[in-house]
DNA sequence: ACACTATCGGGAACAGTTCTCAATCCCGTA
DNA sequence: TACGGGATTGAGAACTGTTCCCGATAGTGT
């Protein structure tokens, strides 16, 4: 479900709801994020599209993050990683290679996710914490590095 | 199990194994981390012990991180958070308040953790990823902020 | 006590990211 | 199509959390 056209329309709407335009530079960023098939750092985004100025890329990623189009991941790999918001792709978690710092996506399936939600609900409500969403990072060694 | 004396002895050993001494400043840091009862930022550590110079605190936290005594958490809250390594305390996860940025600990219990390990093993081995450990962040609103 | 090395502390340096601001673009209107 | 006005852009400066540097100090083994 959801063609590239759908994606761009949705992005345009969300930006518009925040009083923002869906400019060329922003479209390029979205396309780069789609093409990356996983979280990417800003330097990597710039490598893919040499014409994007750094400051504009940072600014537009921030704008799109605030509009709910982009999600920013922070790990101790030096740079932040960017990906499309989960509701534009699908709920997933991250595998983080401790050797090379690469981050890739992983899905756990509905049954596990439902069990997780229930466990989290039980654990957090006891602490008076109002849980809204979660993210799971699995650390280890990726295929490339274990070779 | 594990008194304060045990903790200090273990820390001393781990540092010693890395050719490092367990100096006064490092002991103060460990005590501050124990007293904090959860992940703390460096500025907060310094507030608790005004005599600790910033550069030494950063350096010693790094040394202790490398010796497996301290764990450093990165989130988009501005500062890194520090806590004692899990094997000096217990396996837990983090509740992160999206309003105030506070981070607190939460435990899920053995049954849930075992189920998680199994689910992660299934999901990662298919991707050829060699999983070593995991961390779960639950985002939402803490007790203070929802009041 | 001595020599030798690890550690300390203050400040400079660094890196990723954000901010500034004049120039440009884009949209709605006529 | 031309115009007015606000959003966006891009280059570089500024900012901020963290790390590095280095002379002074403290601890350890002999």
C-alpha cells in the first residue's frame, strides 16, 4: 500500500499543516531517505546528493521532524541518524553494529509487539508513567563485520 | 546482595584490570551515581559535588566506561546520561519523559525478558546479526509532568 | 626518601549542529 | 502576467557538549 506519490502527498499535507512548504530541497531529502532503506547520517545524505547545502539539510530535517515526517535517532556513533517517520513506513526497531556503527531496521511481528505493549503497560502504569511509544535497540555485530 | 563495600571493591578491580587506579575523584563519581538512583547528566553530577572539575569528571567517566564500570546513555536531551554498568546493578530499561527529559529505570521481570531474548534471537539470526545485548526506551510523560 | 608514572585541573580545541541574515523563491492576488 | 509579502535558501559564524593538552601534583614500588 502506498506508492511514492502517496508518500509525497502525505508529506506535503503534514508540512502544510505546520505552515511549511514542500520545497525542492525537502523533496530531495525525502527521496534520499526512501532510497537509503534505513537510518542515515547527514554526511551520508549529502554524499548521495552533492548539491544539498549542509545548513539547509539540517534545517529542513528539523522542520520535517517537527512536522512528523522525519524521525531523528541519537546514538553514540558521532552523527545523528535520520529516517522517515514510522507511520510513513512501518513500526520497526534497530540493529546497531558495535563495530562499524551501522544501523539497520528489524521488525518483530504483531504477536511479539502486542505482548510487548502489554508488558510495558503493566510495568509503566505501576510507576505512574504514561507510555506513548517505545523503541528497542539491539546491539551486536552486523553481517559485514562478523565476516 | 552486594554492599557498598562490595561495589567499591569490584570497581577497584575492574579499573586495576585496565591499569587504572581507583582515585578519590573516581570514588566520588561512583558514589554520586549510586546516590542518583538513575541516569544523571554531567551537570547534575557536578551540582551534587561542587568540587569535581568538569574536565576530570568527563575524563574519569570515560575511563570508567572503558573499564566496564559506567554506562553512558545518549538521547536527544542535550546531555549524555551516566549510570553504573548493569552488572553492578541489575538489568533494566528506561522511561524517558518527553516533557522534561528525565530518565528513570524500569524492570520488566524475568518472564518478559526471556520472551524478549527469544524474540530478538529469532528476528536477528534471520538477518545474520549477532546480537549481544539490547536496550528498550519507553517514551511518554512522567508522573511530575502529567500533574 | 626517590624516581617514575598516572592523574589532575584549567583552559584551549574540536565537532556536530544550530543560528543569522541578506538574497531568492514561491504563492496568492489582482 | 506582474506584484507584494512572507517563507526559504545558502554561506559562514556562533554555539554547546565533550575531548584534548600540558604543566603541576599525587601515589606507588623500590
